[in-house]
C-alpha cells in the first residue's frame, strides 16, 4: 500500500477539482506524455493569456479591456498542461452572446508547441458540450483562413446559405 | 398664435422623449410622408417584433427565449413609424458581445413596406454611433447573401483576411 505519490503528473478526481475547479475535464493525449485539463473556473493570469493569444499570431490588446471582456463572456475555457504546482495555460476559448438565441465563440487558440495532439478538437468538443448544457442549439464563429478545414471536419457549416462575415472598424 | 396642433405627425423634442424614451432620434425620409423614430428605450411588444422579423423571411423563434435573449443584449434598437398614439415597429437591430472587445449585430430588419426609404442605412448608422459612444472600435455581423452590397457600401469589410463565418447546429 502506497501512502505517497511520487508521480507528479497523476491527477485524481479530488485533485482535479481542487486545482482546476468544479467541472474540470482531464485529457491524456495519446501522442504526448503530458496530461491536459479543460477548466471553466480556474482563474486566468491575463498576461499569460495574452501571451498565449500572441503566440498564435494575434495582436496585442489592452489588458484592462481584456479583463472586462472576459468578465462579460458567457463561457471561458482554459486548457492547462497539468502540473500540481505550476499548471501552464496552453489553450483557450471563450463565448459571448445572449445565452439563448445567439452565441459566438472567440479567441480559440492552442499554443504552437502543443498543437498536433488533438487539443484543439478536444477544446471545441468541450465548449460545445457546455453550450448544449445551456440548451443552446446554434453557435457561430469567424474562422481564420488557415483553420477552415479544422472547423469543417468537426461539423461546422461554412457560410450557410451564402452568408458572409462582415467586420466594421471605427475610423 | 396657435394653441392647438392638429398635425398628429408633428413631433417636438419633448414628445419624442416622452413617447420613445431618452436618446431617441427622429428621421424624416425624403421619399415618404412618415416620420420615423429610432429608440433604444421604448419597450417592444415581442409578438410585434417577431412578426417584423418574420416579414423579412426569418423563422419563428420561441417567444420566451427571445425575451431572455433581448434581456441579455448589449443594445436593442427599434425603428418606429411615428404616431402619437400607436407607434408601429417597422425596423429592428440588436447587439450582443462583451462590450469591450467583441460586439456582434443581429436581427437587422426593416419591414418590406418601409424598405427603400433609407431606413436600413440610417438604422446601421444609429447602431454604430451608439457603439462608438461605448468606445467600441470593431463590430461584426453575419450578412445574408442578399445584403452583402448593402453592408459593403457602408464601409463594412467582407471576409477580412479570408475569414469565413461558421455555424454549428446542435444535432
């Protein structure tokens, strides 16, 4: 019988909840030795979050506005590379919307170092499962040119009925 | 000197506020005898609203979810054909989002009978002016195939950097 556990990557249900909050979901990729955790409740270090989003090529955003935007999001999901002391944020997605008719997914990112392990697909599956729990029957997003196939392969319909995305920029 | 006013369509600033709420905006189309008012605060009759949205060809939606979706919207704008006793809802638009980084415009509609008087353009100008007041520098929407030119002519950029809109439907 073992009373100590020297395997720092092991993560039982109790630890999962205490480190990552209620409803966290553990994912062990077949191709990678790490354990990853999807969590809606573990708070974000905003600097770490913005560094993650910049690592996939997006522009800097004012941290104060990011904070308020997160506060006003319906759902925020972090993907953490598990470590009992220093979990690292390696993925992210959030949703805005009215929570009943229209929900839009933004800021979907997996750190380049952790791409190719199925984390992006798993992240989207997790987000959509949470939306289903909220009885949401439709979600939308604006897909970058490079990830059209990624979304298509997961059942997203590109430009239904010839719809196009339109962006307006002040000044 | 006249003490009474027999012109029921006249609408001074005081009446505008008392009928349509603070910040209402009066619009007199050159091509139509009616006066129209854009208002963010006059409450909607949800049946009238859904009839308007169906008049432009959209599907029915459960009224209870519509109510909650409106409650959770950042901005709701009604276009009213002015009548001192029975203003009629002839146009609508609303926004969802986090109010700081991402705002999306939904349900933009002008009743077919009142199309062609510039109301749609005026409605979008009004919505964007309100977003500017909220210091929002970017807005997004999903444009139906038939109104791509309408948005383009007003400075909206279609599919910036090859982005495409993607829709997900539960089951």
